C-alpha cells in the first residue's frame, strides 16, 4: 500500500511539474481518482526480501529481524536499474513475488512483477514503450496481475538457482555476475529460500 502511494506521488509530480504528455488524462484519472486496489503484499508479520546489488547479497527479514542471508549473482549489465529488453541489468525498486516455476531450467524460478508501474512510467517517458503498453502495465498493477512481459522494457525477471550445478558453473556463480537480469542463488539456497516466500512477498532491490 505504501509503495503504491509513493509511485502515485512520483508520477503526479512529473505530471504537475509541466512534463505533460498524451496520457495525462489517464494518469490523473488512474493516479488521483481511482481507489487503491487491495494490497498484494504479504502480511506485516511475514517475511520480506532485501537485495543489495553492490553487496551482492539477499537478506530475508521478518520485521526488523534478519532471518538469513545469501550471496547472489546478478545481471551482467552492471550498475543502474533495468530500462529495456536486452540491457542485462537487474532492476532497482520495490516488487512482489507473482509466480513460481518449479520446472525451470535454473532449478526453481520465483518471478517478480517487473515492470511495475514506475518502470512503465519512465519507459513511456523515454519512448521505450507505447501508450497502449503503459496502460496494460498500469491496469495489471491495479488488478494485482502479472504485467506484460513482452514489451520494450523486458520481462521474466526473478530469483532462480543455477540449474545444472557443475563445479565450473558454481565457480562462475561465485566470481561473476552472469545472469540476464535475474537474481541467482545456488540450487540448495533457492530451495531454502522458498520456505520464506509466498505470492505477494515484497522484494526490495537496492543499488
């Protein structure tokens, strides 16, 4: 709920600061007048995931208490948030777990709701996605659905394992950021992480 309010404020500031666009009427109606939809966030007493790209770590928290942590590998595109398909960057922002895939080639996959509404707003402003695509992402956000994954912003971002866990692959994982934008753990670690995660679990990714 708090994140929805923050996103609305950021977009509203852009609108009212004079950076107007064809979608202004839609933005104003959607952001300022439509009621907030019920939150998909997990309960306040449940677990949250915090990811630091610079420290290359994923922390599981329950309230202010750190439950456990994992070393991770990230997108090989380097610093900065994901902006478009193929940039190989891990996004920065606040997301939610939307889906699980047990038969992933990377052992197990937990998909987040990238691109979120804020990603879509900047994607539209930067001419990466169309007005129609922005609306699709906005309506998905409002309806607590997974956003379109095939726009110019890219998609299918989440947390996953290694897949075939060979000594060479484990060595690469420990030494380099090797993913296309996802967050990677070892297979046994993603299995452990699964017990703390449910649909709606908040995932905060910081630089």
